[in-house]
C-alpha cells in the first residue's frame, strides 16, 4: 500500500487546490482558504511520486526481504507479501506559504475568502519517508517553489491550447 501525500503537478486533478487557486488568481477571482489558512500539507510533486514508485518496483515485499537497518520500522506483513510505504517528503508546507508561492509564480495577489475548517479535514498531514528512503535510497526532491513554478508554466500552455 502506498499512501500518497498531496500529489500535485501537470495533468493533476482539476478539483485540487492548485488548479483552483491558479485559475482563480489568474482571473482575479477569490479563492476559498479553508482552516483560515492555518493548515499544512506535505506536497509531493508528480515526478517524485513516479520516481518513488519506479524505485519501489525493484524492492518487492517478500518474507526474505527484511530491511538492512535494524532501527527502521518496517511495515512488512508477516502473513502476506505487502508493506505500507508513505510517498512524500516529510516536509509539510503551510497553506499560506503555498498560496504565496503561487502568487509569486503568477506575479499576482490572491483575493482570499477565509473560511473555517471543513468537517472531516485535519490541520496537518505529512509523510514519514524513512521506510521509502531505507528501501530505495530516495526521498522526494522537488521543492514546492519548483513544483508550483513547473505547474504554472504547464497550466499557462494548457489554458492557451485547451488540451
């Protein structure tokens, strides 16, 4: 099982915050900021997700594949060939910092409608990437600044061409 932590990037889900925020800010429309902006997320750029999965494909869970480091807690099942590996960098970013990054990439200020937390939402989410790194030697590398900049460039072309 691969829990994914706030995956974003080109060709992502249009109902996610990055799509909504970039589109609205470009048009000068307000964005809805839940949790009054006090939330944080462990944003994972799509390229890092793909790289993590490709590397994990080479370390198939098996009874004979324990970790080499004794101090790493492995989720390897004792009854079936599977384990839980978080895909994320373990570096939560505040929602307001995320919005400021989008603003900087667009060169425009967001008009924000501050709203309370949505029912069922949580203040902060983040991955523990220790097992991912132990198994693959890899940690997601793309900073939110680079990932948002890449997305904004792609979004601009996507909106111009309509595809």
